[in-house]
């Protein structure tokens, strides 16, 4: 091979390994341990927007997640379709449509039901229990979304490359859990116990294909445009 061929091969290797680089985490702090979790479907394709979270099993004391979660209503749908928050964290519902929504949760210990008028935000709900919170709208019944409430600051959703990244400050045993409401597994999740002692890539592959996400649009010829 000539020099140009070698150069092209070198760049191909760099591009193909970037997604699994052990240094590609959210924080370059060398005192942290970089854990990357890769999720694939049944046929080996990388999955985007799947929730991954790590539960400590050795009594590790973890700092609380400080990021505020905002669940928007955009084009009469929840955006994003799946949100994640830590127990007792701030969650806001921001209506970016020009009509009223009547948001509610479906069962469980984290019940809520309220109207959010056009351009307004409701930050009143509190989520004090771990739960899968299924959400809907009483006005637009095709709207559906989920809020997963977890008791750990280590949570994320997989990116375009099917990878979620974590900077672990406290080493030890963790339960690594992969969740999605359309996952065809018990309790919509798969999990494995790992011992975090050094940077690593952890892989999951689903045993069953994911179900389809419900269509987030009206399938009828009319809509509610009033102020409700």
C-alpha cells in the first residue's frame, strides 16, 4: 500500500473507534472513572434515546444531580418523549404551543393533573418516589410521554452512537440498568451488576425488538383550538 492508502486507513480507524474511546466522557477530570454503556438492538444496531442509569450497591454516597428537567409541549406532543430525573429534583412542564394542554400522569405514587396554558410553565409537581411516570393530555389524547424517576445522579440517554457516558466519582459495585417504555423485557428494562474500578465500556444487546413508539399526532380531521 502507498502512503495515501495508509493515511486513509489510519483516519478510518480513528473514526470507527471514537464512539468507544475511554476518554470520551462528560468531564476530563482525571480523578473520575469513565464508564461508557453501549446499547444495541436484537440485530446489533446501536440504539438512540434509551435510558441508562447506575444504582450504587455498596452504600456509595453520591452528590445530587443539579440539572433541572424541562418537559416541553411542542406541536401537541411531549418533547422529549422520554425524560429522566432524580428523586426530589425540579421538573417543569413548559407549554410552547399556542393552545392549552391538560397534562396528567397515569397512576402510581407520583400523580399529577393540571392545565398549562399557552406560553406558560408549571413547576409544581414533585416526584418523591422512583417510578415510571406515564403522561398524557386530557385534551389531545394522542399525546404520550414518560418521565423516569431514579434514585441516583448517574443517568443519561444514549446518543446517536448508542452510548451513554458517566464520570464515576465513587468506585464500587453498581447495578447498570437500561430502560425504555417500548422495550420488550420484564419491567421494560435489562440490567447487570458491575464493579467499577477502572474506565470501561459495558455493552448491552436486547433479546427482543423494541415496540414502536405511538404516533404523536392527531389521526382525526378536527382539533381543539380553544383556550379550554
